[in-house]
C-alpha cells in the first residue's frame, strides 16, 4: 500500500500511464480509501487537462532544425 507521500511522488507517472500494474493498483486502492488524495488526484487531472499535457518545453534549435529538414524532405 502506498503512503500519501509516495502517492504524491508517483502521481504524474500514474497520470501518464508509466506505473507498473501493481503500483497502479495500490495507487487506485489508496485513492479509494483516502479522501485528501482523491481530491489531490482530481486537482492534478484538472491541472493537466487545462494545460493539455505536461508543461511544454521550448524546442531546442537542433531539434527544430531536424524537424524542418524532415519536413522539407517530405515535400519533395
Ligand atoms: Zn492519501
């Protein structure tokens, strides 16, 4: 069983589907019996939903370059 502290540490992994099945189950179990964590999970979902995804990071110039290169390639 997860503790409340552990839950807050893995919550983003849970929301992004990165937890193993066992971890996910104990996460859900904890959320079922723990009201504050349920509220916290709902809040996190709303936050992530509002942002559309994890916060966007600026694209590094070399990645942008690579994307542009591929894009030009497709056009030929
Ligand atoms: Zn809890």
